């Protein structure tokens, strides 16, 4: 009589390390690195990292917010004018 041993596989482990992205901290690090490179305090062999990605994002955000604000102001002025015309015709 032979005894048969079955090997059961172990369950797979789930390892999740949460990532936290802080754009202000990253921008500060990039700025510090750029200043150090300009002053010559870092290695010359390290490539210079451009901040152009952040500049595009900031300019885009400003442009979008500016448009939304101007549209909001225009709507408000238009509503005030329409309501005042309605009130004028009703009281006349």
C-alpha cells in the first residue's frame, strides 16, 4: 500500500504598497535640483532635468481657470441685465 501525498499550492500573497503623489513636493525637489545645478553644487555627469512638463501644466491650468472665470462673470452680467429689463417693463 502506498501513501500518496498531495502537495497543495500556497495562496498567492497580495502585497500593495500605497503610493502618495504630492505635486508641490516634487516641484520643490526639481527646483532645488535645478538651483544646485546652476550653482555647480552637484555632479556634472547627472543630466539636467527640465521643468517644462510642470510649466505646461501650470499654464494650462491658469488658462482654463481664467476662461471659466470670465465666462462666469459674463453670465452674471447678462442675467443682471435681463432681470433689470424685466423689472423695468413690469413696473412701467
